[in-house]
C-alpha cells in the first residue's frame, strides 16, 4: 500500500510533525510504502492529511484527515465539507467523534484513533518513609517489612529509613531489589527535608504512636499505620490503617493497583498500535475487508460501528451551538489581544 502522510507543517517543528514521523516509522516497519510529503500525491493509495485544517478538500484517491480539536464553527464547517467530498475524518477520541456526529457529520465518514505515547516515561516507585529506631524486644515489628520484601514488587516501592538498628532489614530489602536510602543517625535537617518528600509514611509499631506520623500529616503526607494511640485521634489522618502482616500487604497491593490502573489505561496506546489502527482503516477503505477479529475498540471498529443512535434535533442543535460558541470565544480573544488602533 502506498501511503503519503501529508504534513502541512515542519516535521521537526512541533507535535503534529512528531505524529507524522512516528506514523511513517511504524508504517515502514509494517512494510508499507510510506513517505511524508507536503502536498497530496494523486498516485498514492492513501493520502493522510495532518491535519484537516490545511487540506483544501480536493479529492485525490482515498483521503483521510487527522482531526484534532474542533472548537469553532468554521472548523466544523470545513471538516463537514471535506467529509462530504469523500474524506474520512480520524478523530483522536470517541468523545469528539460522537459530538461531530451529533452536530451533523455522517457517521460513515468518521472514526477515531487514540493518540500514542513513546513508552519511555515510566512511573517511579512510591517512596515509603520510616523514622524510628529498632529495639531488641522487637516492639517496632520490623519483621513485617522483612516478610513483605518477598511479596512486593521492587518496581512499585522504594524506602527511606532513618533510625538505629535497621541494618538487617535494609540488607534484606536491598537483596530483594528494592531501592533503600538508610541513615542510622537522626539528622534534624535531613529529617525535615525527608518527610515532605515522601509518598507515604509507614509506622509498624503498636505502642502509643509515632511522632513521625504527626510530622507526616503536618506535611500533607498520607500515612500507613496502626489504628491505636493518638493515631486514631487525628481525624482523617490515618489513611491506611492495618494491624496484621496480611493487612499491611493488602494496603501495599491496593496502592500499587491504583497506580497500575493509570499505567494500564494507556498501555496499548503505542505508536505501533497507532500505525496498525490506521492501516486497518485504510485497508477497509480500499478493499471493504475487515479484520477477522477486532483487537481495538477504536480504529476500524469505530468506523463500522453501527450502534450510534440517530441524533435528535435538540442534540444536533446543542452540539452545533457548542462549535459556534467556540468561534465567538475565539473572536473575543482576538479582539482583546489586538494592538490599539487596529481593526
């Protein structure tokens, strides 16, 4: 398939150029004949325009247009004209696609592909802070942390510990792959810098309570601690109470799970998948053939999805008025920024 990515801006300039470069890179890996050009190629199977604003709407063979935000009525009218002349709009979200359909653009001429990320930014481990010393009788229950070291993922948590006696625990955590910053000596200045930098403050003991718990709350740091002593008198301050080892493990797994929900939400928003989704759309437009299995909810599945109900007159008017309101806001903003004496 001969694909021409029509990019109307300098590909090294800003974000749209990056989309063009990444799309071409992945299409080449899929054995496509893909190039970036500044004008449409009538000999290409597909001309994909980045973005719709600069496309004159003159049909070549098969034209698709990348649709970013539609925040003004003139933009809506331009895209509507392009689709009526045969182009297919590839939105960046189901929300924009739905609003455009509601405003009057044919569902048969719209689909969406979610944007991609580079996959090079990874979450840092949560920093768990401990500021207490260990006693020979084990009253601080440091063994809980040693036991948990084999059950937790070092990619999820790191530890900062200040206080005497933690050497064996630090050795075990380090052996298990956890990052640990340890200071046996109490340093007030270091302590004052440490507490606000924590993600969570941890206290394992079951005595009256930890003064570090109080300082952590004063710094706005959520706490993981036992529900006893003055811990329970800090209204709303004991964020993650626990008593047993299993309780503590559940706390850590819940914290990690919340993070994983975030990372998993865009785990498949890769440039490889971004290109594959476009490829499936183009293959369908050229041949009418659909993949044997829909691997994505966006892409070609959103183009052939017939579940969108007919829009009522009220819904259509409301969506269109939203674009008109955007035009009015843009006009007011331009008037405010014009130099005095200009029209």
